[in-house]
């Protein structure tokens, strides 16, 4: 499973303040911690409360780059903010994200090809997030067709079925799982699949339990990547265990330790 550390996001108080005051300390601290805990990518999101998002993204990426060369997932709904991040981050970034609508695809897919970046394609468009798996899968098909059209290698497309909080949209969760299995059968090679995991437990009581239960279920139906709290030890232990149970890893008594040592840098 590709692990993307969620913590460098302006929605967190410490990062929001760091962005407004241009204080590198919390950003660099979270970059180091998440890399140490095995993040393959770091999500970088300036949030919506800063005045100049383009300027803030440049500062955020430059600040992270002073302490690590870990690839970044540049998280913004605005193409110009993502472009600024790509230029500052160097090769191998992820564009997070692109809705399944023509106007956005035409801008972001060529940008990804130009920068050798991956793209997270969301199964939503102008009209919002569909409720059922079939409608989400149709949008995934449009993203797959766009990857062919713009010559984005299929392993550089990550389809996100979008998971919503269980306490507001409970019926969406099983549909998101069905979407993941359907997407893995859309094409050969298939695109990768991804979720932003912590969404699912927003404002719920036992967040860690809900997060890890969903994550192992999603891995069983073909999830390839997740934006997660990499500091949640029980979550990472669950990922390591699911890999063994799904026969993606040879069993050894020390499999948790082995998984962690392979991921950490
Ligand atoms: N898909 C894609 N990208 C995404 C998401 C997604 N990026 C953002 C988000 N969803 C994934 N990242 C987070 C990060 C934090 C939280 C949830 C998802 C979170 N934060 C605490 C909260 O809101 O309760 C903040 C608490 C605090 O302020 O301390 O839950 O789905 N492609």
C-alpha cells in the first residue's frame, strides 16, 4: 500500500498558523516525523484561509524541501496552486486532485504528463458525488479514457471513489468499496485506487478504529494507496497484517517490524 502522510494540511491549527506566520518549524517537524514513520509521499495542502494560495504553496514546498526529498502530493482544487507546487517540488509528485470533468482534465492531465507526475482523479463532476457505485464507476471510466487520450501512463492515474463521514453518509461507504473493485476491472493495466482515509471518521467517536477497519476492507477489494495518519501505529500494523493475509507478503513472525523497516527512511 502506498502511504501518503495527511498531516501537512492548513486545516490543522498548527499548520494553518505556520502558513500565516511563515514559521517553518511545525511544517518541517511533521515532514520529518511522517517520513520516519514510513510515508511514501507527503500531502501538502495550504487550506483555504491563507491570502495567497499560490505564494503559500511555493513557501510550503520549499520549506518541506529543506528537510526531505520525499515526493509530495500537491493538494489543491486550484490548477495554478498545483502548478506552483509542481515547479517547486521536483519530479515524481502527485496532483491531488482532478475532478472527472472535461474542463479540469484538459488542464491537469497535460500538466501531469509535462511534469512526470501522477494524478488523483475524483469520481465526481460538476453535479457532485454520485451515491451509487455504478455512477462512480462511469466517472472513473471517463478518467481512464482521458489517461489514454493524454498519454498519461495508467499507473500514474489514481482513482479516488471519495469516502464521506460515516455519521453523515453511511450508505456511501459500501458503494465506495464496490467502486474500488469495479475500477480494478475497468482496464488492463488498471489504474491505481486511493482514498483520503480520515474523512470517514470525521467527528465520529472512535476514529482510529473506524479508519483501520475501513482500510483493511478496502485493501481486500484492491485499494493501492491511502492518505492517512502515518503516526497511527494500530493503523500501520493493520496494513502490514492485511498484506500478509492477502498474500501480498510472505509470512514471517516479524512481519510488522519488516514492513515498518522497509517503509521508514
Ligand atoms: N481525497 C483526496 N485528497 C484528500 C482527501 C480525499 N485530501 C484531504 C483529505 N481528504 C485527506 N486528509 C485529511 C486530513 C485530515 C483530516 C481528514 C482528512 C482530519 N482532520 C482533523 C478533523 O477534521 O477532525 C483535524 C483536527 C485538528 O484540527 O486537529 O480529520 O478524500 N484525494
